[in-house]
């Protein structure tokens, strides 16, 4: 339930773990921002996961997970970088199960965690940013991508895709 205090809508913290895949640690994941803005909720435990493919065939298990400090030790938000070699298939839930609980600001319920993916859909806009044929080609090639949920081993029944549009 949302509360209104001094004309400001507050965000409710719900129990459980949410995993947001993101490109890096410099920005908040689009899906996380959309979830808070649209649904006014955030999970008790949040993992922001960045995936890096290293220029080696395989990465040793000891070097696979890197937990980074985001500057706040008690907000329930942890940034994890998963490092994989270019010949490895990255199973995100399986790798997150290897996390040391002492580094994650509390116990994570990964068996019931919700996974959130961000998706940006490109649309042809009216602004002359590039030639029309280039816009069409760029948009067409943006659809030729692998299914991220399947590629990273995310459980379909617990995966949410949130996105936005960008006009070219």
C-alpha cells in the first residue's frame, strides 16, 4: 500500500529479492527506475548485476563474482559483476547462488527472486538525426538479438521485462 505524506508519494518496500540486469554500475537499471516510478515499490533486497565477457575462454570460479560497494552499507542494494569467458554460457541464477551471504547485506532468497530486464525499443522519429534508410536499417538490426532471459538462464515465470521507447 502506498502512503502520501506532504504530497509526496512514498515507495513501499516489499519482502523478497529482485535481480536487475544492467550494463554497469554508473547508472540505475531502467527496469528498476520504471518499477519504482510506475509501481511505487522496491524489494527488500536488490541485486544489480552487470555481465562482463572477458577476452579469455574461461574465468576461474574465484574471479567470477565481484561485489562492489555503492556507498551505502544498509540500503539493501548490492552491485555484482559476473565475469565470464567468451566460451562460457552465463547462468545468472546459478552464479548468484555462489555469492558469499556476508557480502550481500542479508540473506537473499534466490529460489524465489524476481528477475527484471530492461528493454529499449527504437522507433523512427521525425527529427532528422540520420537518413531514413539508415534509421530503418538501424531499427531492423536492433530486433536481431538473442532472448536475454533464455541466454542467461533466467526462470521465465519469475522474469519481468520493462522498457521504454527511443525515437531516432
